[in-house]
C-alpha cells in the first residue's frame, strides 16, 4: 500500500514549493507609465489656475480643488474697498488743487504750496535742502514748527505716527507727510 514515509516526504516537498513561490512576491510590477496617467487624471480633475504648477496644492487633493473657487468667490470687494480707502491728500485731482502762501521763516521766503503735495517735497522742489530721514511719518527728522497755532489747523497729516496731541497743538508738524490746508508760517528743522 502507501508508504507513510513517502507521503510525509511528498507533503514536505509540496509545502516547500508553496513557500518558495510565495517568497517570490505577488508578481505585481508597476507599469512604466502609471505616473503620467495619474498626473493626467489629477490635472483633468482640477480647474485651471494662474499660479505655477509647483505651488498648486490643489493637485493631488480634492479638498484643494475646492479651495480655489472658494478663494475666487472671496469677493475682491475687500481689496477694492481698501484701494478706495487709501485715497489721501496726494490723490487730489489736478483740477481741484488749491494753493496757499507759506512763509519759510529760516529760508526767508514765502512760496505757494499746493495742497496735494507735502511741505517737504515742495520745499525741496524749490531748491532747499530740508532735513528728512524716513519720509513716512515714522521719525521726527523732518519736523517743523508752524508758528501760527495748532499745526493741524493749517495742514493735514497723512499718517504721521510720532507727534502727540499736545505737540500738534503746539504747532509741530512732520513735513514729509504734511499737506497744506491754509496759509501759514513755518520754521523748518524744529522738533518738539
Ligand atoms: S522724515 Fe521721518 S517723519 Fe518725516
């Protein structure tokens, strides 16, 4: 009949074959063009964008794809409103510009200044070497003293950040951000 030893050897041999074949792997190999296929599918799934591909986080994420239209719906209104709010004295149209007589006490001369340009700019255009540093209302290098009274009765500051109310009341101004609103006399190079 059957030899038990032969049966055991056959079973062991079968197991060995199964083991060896399973160690060889599943036989799955990535196809050479899988990457391109995936990229094409993803590219087709998201809308066109204006920014360069490396920065486009929408590629590869459905959530990102939704983020683009959401941003687009962000109603550029806020930006447009911001732009309108930024209109300052320098934006007065040429046909609405007014001129005032301003006496520069140290320079010994009275000149006409427009209300859409700073005292500093117009003094320089006249040929004077007036003091300044930042030209943004953030230091006091360009400070001057209006001798007629509180400075903001005669000029409008566009975002001066250095003078407090009492200094303004004493007549001090930052000429780099000061636009004439009336005629006055000023001492340049005078800080509080
Ligand atoms: S130059 Fe700095 S505040 Fe005018």
